[in-house]
C-alpha cells in the first residue's frame, strides 16, 4: 500500500539497517573520524560493530561531528523530488546542535521550493530510545498517517518513551563533554557501573549506579518493570549493546522472564553513539508513562515557561 508520506531519519537511531531499508525512507548519516580518516555511520554496512569497538579497546578515540550542511541539502532535495510530504525525525537537540542547523537549511529549502512540505521533529531521544520511536513511526506511516498527523504523533509520543542504559565507565562520556570530569572521576574511583537515562530536554541524566555488570543488568530489568506502560504498542522493547552480546542475551532472557508478552527488537549501538559511550554499553528502551506527569513542580513550571516563550 502506498504511504501518504515519506520519512527522513538519522543514523543515531541505531536501528538495524534492514529495518529502515525501505522505499520512502531516507537515512542521514552522521560522520565520525578515527586514525584512518573520516567515515559515515551507515548502521554497520561498512564496518562491523566488533571491529569498531575493538579499535576503541586498543586505543582509538573516535571523534564525532554534526551532519554536514551538504547532507541536509541532499536530503531535502530528495524530499522535494519525491513529491510527497515528509517527516524528519531528528536525534536529540539536547546532545547536538544538528537539529538547529537542520531548521536553518530547511527554511532555505522552503524559500527555494515554496511547495516543499517537510515537518521537522526534535525527538529529544537518542540511540535505542530514538529507535523505538522511529520503529513505531514506520508502522504508523504504513497505517496511513499523513505527514502532519505523523509529526504530531511523534511530538507527543516521545514523552512516553523511557530508557535506561549502563556504561562500563564514564571516560568516553567525559571525553565527549557529555558529563563533568568530576562525575567521571568519582565513578572510576568507586568502581561502579553508572546507569543513565535521557530527560525531557533530551540530555543525559544519572539514574543510579550498580556494583558490577550482573547487578547492572538486573537494574535495567527492574527499571523496565517499575516504569513500563501496560497497554503501549504490544509491550515493544528495544535493547542495544556496544559489543557485549552475551550481556545482551542475558538482558533479553531476564526481560522475557519479567514480561512474557514483551516483543524485543535487538540492536547494536552505532559508531557515533558508541564514540561517546565506549564498549560495554547495554541499554533498554520501552513505552512507559507520560514523563511530564513525573516532573517536579519546579520542572513543570520551567517547562511551561519555556513552552510559553516558544509560542510568543
């Protein structure tokens, strides 16, 4: 069945390539650089996840960058040439300035093509949490949603996606400027496995720590059990790992024991996200409760104030 709209997504969603390799879906590839030069995150079509993370274990310190302007021009030209309304689902603006750049380039594209219909959505999500949103957006698209309907759906849906992930250590996050050096230092000295999530602003937030990986895996399952929604899209879950497949198998096993109805999509953390989390990351994302309902009073007021400012 012919869909009513097309999708532009980016490689930071960390979905398996075969999931997004379909007509009417365009992949924006984030760049990264290592000692061998510049590469594109193509969801492991050019390099295996094991080889990438093995390089980091041997001392590689890959650097990431925003999607270049020319790549946005090519994506928006594609959307115009396809002649179909399009939704762009972006990696969190809380972790990169790419979405702001996209907005500027999109305005220029609209000026050149006044009939261009593209809706840009800041998912405020990353990696497998973004994957869960994109995966369901693909299904909603196939159900026949228009571009405007799909964009509106995505704007609301991201508040219902919950995620927790465990990293082996905080050094890669510190090096990438994602956390303060003092936090990384304390984590290394305490010999704990940090547990993190992404907050409503799309930024990293610490949820806890675990003594060892086994307890960390159990903590991920406990997090899911406490926060899952009871009626969201058939209990779909995404899990991801950065070259720790045995731990991923254990996580899947425990999730199935905790929820026999769970439908689990497994993924590998891509090289752009992986550059910042390093080998050994393990993550779970799922449909949970409306995150706005769990805000403190102060956060709710701040959120309302920001929303009001944006509307003026």
